[in-house]
C-alpha cells in the first residue's frame, strides 16, 4: 500500500519532535570519555591491621555502596592503617547523581564506624576532569600550632560541614602528623643477632588490635547483644613506650626496644604541598 505524502510528512514530523526531546539526554563532550565512570572511596584507620580495617570498615562500606542502583561492579582493598573501595558505574547512570548518593550513604554511615576512622574521601574518574575541583576554600588562622588547628577542624568543623546537603568532600590541609622516629645502630643489631624486621614485628605485636569475630552476650534484661571481639595488647591504648616492647633475637634472648633504638617525637616530613 502506498503512503500518501501527507502521512510521510506526519511521520517525519513526529520523529523530529521525539528527537528534540532526546537531545538533552545525549552526552556531549569535546573529548568523550573512553571508559566508564568509577568512584573511589578511601579512608585511614591509623594503627590497625589490614584484617581489622577489612572487617570493621571496608566490608561494611562495600556492602552499602554495592546496593546503589546502577553499580556494575565494585572492588576493595584493605591495608595496614587504610582502605579503599572502587565502585564502577553503568553507562546509563548519571555520574553526578551516583556520586551524590554515595556521599549521602557515607555521611549517614560515618557515625556508626569505629573510633579512629577518618572521614572517607571521594574521587571520581572517567568523567569530566574538573569534577573534583574544589568550589570553596577557607583559610583558618589561630594562635596555635598548625597541628592543633587541624585536629580541632577535623574533630569539630569537618563532620558538621560534611553533613550539609550537597557536600561530597571536605579536605583539611596545612599540618603534618606527629610521629615517633626510631633510629638504630646496624652494627649493634648484627652483634645481637637481630634484624630490622624483628623490631618491626615486635612493635606490630605490641600495638596491633586483632579482630577475632563477632559474638553475643546477655545484657541486664537477659537479651542477646552482638559485640565485636578483638585481641588487644595491654600497651595498645597507652602512649608509645619503647621500654615496654620486647624484641626476641634468633637465640631466644629478650631485649627491650629502648636498648636498641633512639626515639624522638617529631612532626612528619611533608610529602606534598597545597597552593591556594
């Protein structure tokens, strides 16, 4: 059956109108991305082993973020004192909306994370290169050391600002951590049949909290309550004291750490700089 000219014009007009409505949904870039967008969430948990970081933080965040609509797959990595998660998004998902949803979940979950976990940071890749550019910066001055100012901001201001709707990431720069620096005499270690790894293992055994699992106990109302079970050294909650750490050499002799190293408490050397 041959269509009339009027029918052909109507069909093409309808298709043209439909195409106009679809234009806003077309991704337009000068240099389009060659890979799908992905969001990386990273955090620190100083002084904890990779097993504790995985059980206490990484696995929980990964379970929450994997339920977000449009996530194609996710992966995570836990190490001593830190962890990160990478969430890969489907090509049909709006990256900005997905990032906002991820930041909302993290903001809600942060209060339930163990004490000592830094506020997770969010990075997005595979999209616009300017997606991580800050839009607002503050310079804070006070009659205190840079470290004291940064600690106050991290403890009091940063959590409050992060709760503001639409805020994805809050970063604080300007100070370095205080660390214990240990200096040893290589010849002395050789004479005592010790190695640097022996010292490292002794310090780790003294300070590490080992996560053992989850159990339940009965409270005062005879109701079951789930608790975390961890193996903690009696020195883990005390200030670092080399005189309390024992190092065992290959002959089985016990030597205290303060007899092997010279300890100083100083500010960590800066590994990066931030220009305003």
